């Protein structure tokens, strides 16, 4: 039995992520935690998030979680979801500029409004185009639909780390991989069978 | 590629069970919420909306169990409405597994609730329901007036101005129901949808009046809705969500297809 820790830094409702992970990993021990010790002892880490960048970063800093997040993202399989993807970058334009964790090189910026009537946030179901092979894509078709809710997107420096791309007015990186880290802008926990498969693939990664 | 248009089955829940009926008449038990939600998820529903119609406030917490149980087994966005009057009600529902909540009467009683709630939990969780009915303002001109309590109480509020105010206050989406069309199977009030969509830049969900697949198409293509919500055509088995999407797709609407 493995222990999967969902990092709780007080910024989001984690019940959806917890329920989906419990569903795909019925034999594992799934915990929601902000304890350094529990996170360090876990086999895999899930790092979700919602809300504004500045508040997320201040919650992470208030709980002294920045170091443990960095350490664990290097040492073991680590999945960032939504804001949990964005704050892995160096810097976000949100809230007049926010320093982020700097685990992946690059920045976060708002969608360009490329035409009139384009609604921001990007909210709803959109396709993810697979850019490279990766274990997280096992059994998931190219251009599968995921559920998204966000106004900002990531621009990683290393384009080779982009493993999934989505188009909304412009093409953006919707799934990234670097060493032990996989991160997704959409919400696999709300993306029906495809999203559950994505989570299951993460659980099975070693 | 634009976002897909969403198809949202709406379930009325009374004392923890799904019920179906027309215009609150002939209400019949229609099953266990988890089973019904699973069925719609399998058909390709993009979201599911639960409307709690439990009359007794002492039984209101049964909706929390429903949300908890459905959210443990059905992994698409879940929206819950009915009897919500405070930020604390909203937090409780979100913690039980809801992704969005919908409010109507409470927003009219206290418009600050929309601002407070979007500040507290994020705009993306707050859907404001607008129940609107046509009203003659002169011999040649009509407007729409907001109603509350399931269409029983007129408020004197202009629906188009209200839609604009709700966007400014932080509503993430508008669920627009035509009280003239609801239950008629004549199709959505397309003019109402167009007028609202011309004024706001947040997603709108058309509701009230769907009888045919073409009605669904027109809500999107003519009414400019981002999503369509329907109850009876799904519950009575007239169409499956899959059939709706096949039809829309053939007509050139971008939808998320699910093949089992």
C-alpha cells in the first residue's frame, strides 16, 4: 500500500480531488495534509490549488511549505493541478506580479483576448493535444477532452517539457512534465472517465 | 477551436430522491441520485445540476448527503441550487463536493451575497439564476421582469439590467430561465438569451422550454447560449444526452462526444 498525500495549504476545496483519487486508488492510503512529516513520508504527492496566485503563495509561505514542496517535487512522483501547476513556475503576472516557487523555469500570464466576445476565464471542456509520449498518457487518446477553469496560463522556457497543448484563442501548455513532476492546467478530478484515467496513470507511475 | 457547448441535465431532488413531474404536478419518484447522475455521465453530460426542492427546511441537510454521494462516484462538475441563503451555506455545499452553486431568490433579497460569495469562494463557483418573464412596457415594446420562488413572485426588477449587475458583482455564470416558456416544450425564449448575451461577457446557460433537438440547437446557434440545461426531455427518456450531442454535432456545433 502506497501513501498519496494531497497537499493542503488552505486555499482550495480538496474534496473533489480527494474523492477522485480515492476512487482510482482504492487500495492506497490517500491523505490530505499540511504536515511536513506526513508529506515527506508519502510515496506520491498531489498538489492542487484554486484562487489567486498571491493568496496561494502567501498561504504556502505562511505554512512553511515551499521547501517541502520543492524537495518532494524532486524526490518522488508529483502531480500539480490547476493553480498547483501555475505556482510551480518562477513568476506570475497575476495580482500585479507574484513570485512563485521557481521549480519550473518560466512564467504565468493572462490569456490574450484574441477576439471580441472571447470569454475569460476559459471555463468548460477543451481538448488536449499530446505533444510527446509519456506514461501519464497511457490509454488516453490524442485530443481528449478535459475540464478547465482558469484565466492565466503557463509559458515554460523549455518547450520540450510541454507534453500537452490546448487551444483557446491561442495555443498554450496545458500539461507539462519535468523529471518527477507532471502538472496539468485542467481538472482531471472533474474530467469524467478520461480524467480518472489520467489520475490512475499518475498513481501507477514510479 | 472554441470551447465545446455544454449539455446539462437538471435533477429535482426532494428529501434525497430524484423526482420528476411537470410544473410541480404529478411528482413521481425517479430514483437514486447517484444512479441517475451516473447514467447521465455515461451518456456524456458535461455537468449535472441538482435543484433541491425539499419543502421542509429541517430536511435540507439531506441534499448534503446527496452531493457527497454523487461526488464520490461521478466526476464531472456538479452544481447545486435551492434554499441557499448565505456564504456559509455555499461553503458547506462546496465542502460536500459541489463545484458550483446557483442562487436566485437569495441574490435578489441580498445582492451583496453574490459579491461576498464570489470574493470568498471564487466567481467560477457562483451561478446566478435569472427567472424572467415577459412584460409589456408599451404597445410595441416588451421587457423581461425577474421572478422568484419558482416563478410565483414578481420583483419589478428588469432582467437585462440585473444580468449586468450580477456580472459586475462577480457572478461566474448566468442560468437564464424563461418563465413564459418553462414547461411548454416550445423552445427557449431566444430573444431573451440574445439580449442577455449582448450585455454580459460571462457564460450563459439557457433553460426552460426545450421540447425538441432543434430547440437545443437554436438556444446555442440563435440564442448564443454557452450551455443548455434541460430536465424533462432527459428524465422522460425523450432523448439521451448522447442523441442531443449527435444532433448538435451534425449541425456544426462543437460538443464533447463520449463513446462508451
